[in-house]
């Protein structure tokens, strides 16, 4: 996230960006699976499972901003930056997990295992 963005909007954006990456990627991927003759719901679940880490990366804006915040927090003694970055990562994890749970509910893949 942009370092100049206020924390609460960044926290909310982080959640919904990760949620959007999971939902959008899984739904569009399932459409591609349908076009190629593969089972779309099973593929949708697989795509959602694989996209979790990429949703986190997209939501926090790449890894370099996160490392810069950690560096500033550790070397400059600004622990507030570390806490903010950890909370942004937790928010992104929550959004990715919410998207994964929604896809899991939609596809009912947990019942077939």
C-alpha cells in the first residue's frame, strides 16, 4: 500500500483487494476451464487455493514496501510502522481467506474429499 495513504482506508483496501483477486481469478479461471472442456467448479476451487499467496502480494502492493516498512521499524525504531504493516498483512489474509471460503462454499469441494 502507498505509505502516504491513511491507515484505515489502506486496511479496508487491503482486505477487498485480496478478496477481489481470489474471486475474480477463480471465476475467470473457471470460465477458461469451461471453454477448454475441464470441470469448471473443481478448477475454480483449485484456482482459489493457488491464488491465496498472490492475493496477499497484490493487496500489500508488492513485497518491497513491506520490507521497507519493516526496515524502518527495526533500524529507525519506528515500531508503529511494523504494527501497521502486520495489520495490513492480516487484513489481506482475511480477505483472501474470505474469498477462498466463498469459493469453497460455492463449489462444495469440501464434501467430495
